[in-house]
C-alpha cells in the first residue's frame, strides 16, 4: 500500500501547485485575462461541463468511425488487434470507477464477456483511486493465464474457435492511468508550460506526472519480475485516457 501524506501536508502541496499553475497562466495569458478577477470555482464548473461535452462528442465520433471502419476494407483490423484494442479501451474506462471493488468487479466482467479472454484472468496488485497534482490515479493488474481453461481447450476438440495460446515466458503487467476527474488532475493540466524532454518538448505537468509514475513503481516492478521467475522477465503495457494517456506515454519512455 502507498504511504499517504498527512492532511496538512496534502493541503500545502495542493496550494503550492495551485500557485505554480497561477503563475504559469499569468506568464502565458496575463495580457488576455484579468487574473485578479478570475473566478476559480466558476472555472472548475466550466471545465467539468466542457469535459462532459467533449466525452459525448468523442463517443459519437468513435461510434461513427467504428461503423465506417467495418465498411471499408482498408481500415479493417485483425481479430487479435481488435481484441487488444478492446482490452485497452475497457481498462482505460475502468480507471474512472470509485472503489477497488468496482475495479475487481470490472476485471471479472472483462474475463467473462469475451470467449478469448477466458484463457486469462486479471489480478489487481495496486490501486490509487485519488489523484494529487502530478500524481494521477491509476491501477496495476497482472494478466495471468488460466491453466485449467487452457488445458481443457487443448484437450477438447472443437470446444473453442481458436487454439489456446502457448504458455508465456514473461509476466504480463498492465498499468492503467486515469484521465482528468479531480482537482489534482486539473492542477496537473494547468502546469502547461513546454519543457525540454527527450530531444523535444513536453507539457510540464504531464512530463512530471509520467516521471513520478515511473519512479513510484520501479521497486514494485522489479519485485514482480523476481518473484515471477519468468525467463523473459516482464512485458509492461501502459494505457490511459486523455491526461492518463499522456502520462502513460511519458512513463513508458
């Protein structure tokens, strides 16, 4: 379990980050907005309404793109690619739930919904449900083989549409990073200055969040690798939505 900050330290951290965000906004937009008259609460409500509008539009656009993809050969994906995409989208959506039990229930549903997924089950090993500035909410799962199901599939002719996958030589680890949901996420978004990163530029808040995420779990990943005793170590996948996608990308790099 992750060590939680004392309440007073958490408040101080939020206030310090808010001041940094305020300075960044002033540096970039001070000539266009009157920061002294800025309504912070109104801004938060506005951002929440805009996020809801964008999500509704994104769902509509995604459904239309999916319909077109299935009607144009040049856009068709293979079944394994579709399964991988479905898994990533499902996990990214699951990161927005409100409890560890909700995550567990979602992972159970995921195993049962798709026939090919019944070869696997998902073990939750870490979950942080609340975000702080530069520390996004996220969870970690192990995608494990269900040896009983795989053996039954191999032994029963015609039981499955495809043959069960071979036993993997690596431990399959997935880190799922949530997008914007709380004030801590909004403050991370607000640190929008471009900083040097990997021979290019990166959003300062996303870059710091991604580096923090990687540092946080180095010891855990090493422990999982050692305990698994898999010859090829770990296969690490990072997924996320919106802010979480940017953080996951930086952490992967």
